[in-house]
């Protein structure tokens, strides 16, 4: 199921976040924006965290490698990884074909919602990407 990117929040490091209520709190689904995937091109490797790993906003949660460079993936929220898209590292093309759906990276149970205030909406993110492109 692909999510409309206009309903997501974005980090300056190009990760997207979709937050949904869950039993006992909220769960953030995290992915990489289409803009970032397009900029990286020719992906060859991805490393994701383990279920149970605790993350702080801004900490590296994994890395993604293209033929051009290796980039860290950052957690945009504080919480515990409760699910990892384990099929993704073997099907990196999914990041290009469905970045806001099947291309999700991890699901994180939020322990603190403060970091959500540092994320921007889709319109602000699009503006930021346009400025980066110049």
C-alpha cells in the first residue's frame, strides 16, 4: 500500500515518517524520499537495524550504498525498532518503484514525540529539495 507523500513528515536528511496510533502508543513508519533515491541512483547495498534496537532522532539507523557513494540513513524519531523491511536489501529496486509504500525501511515505536516537531511537511520538503537542486 503506497502512502500519499503529502500526508507524511520529512527530515532534512531525506527520510520520511508516517505516524499511526498503535496499541500503547504510536508507531512511525520510516522510509527514504523519492528525491533522495533518485539522487543516489544505482543502489547496490543497504544495511538496516535489528528489531529491538533503540534509536534517538539523528542517530544512524543503517546505511545505503550506491555506485557513487555510501550514505548513512538517520532515524528521524526516538524509539525502538519493532519491524524491519527485511526483503528490501535484496530488492533495492523497490526504493525507486514504490518509495512511499513497499520501500519502507523500519517501523519504530515512539518513546518520545518531541522529534516530530523537527520534521517538515511535504510542501516545505519539496521547497527544500528545489533549493538543493540548484
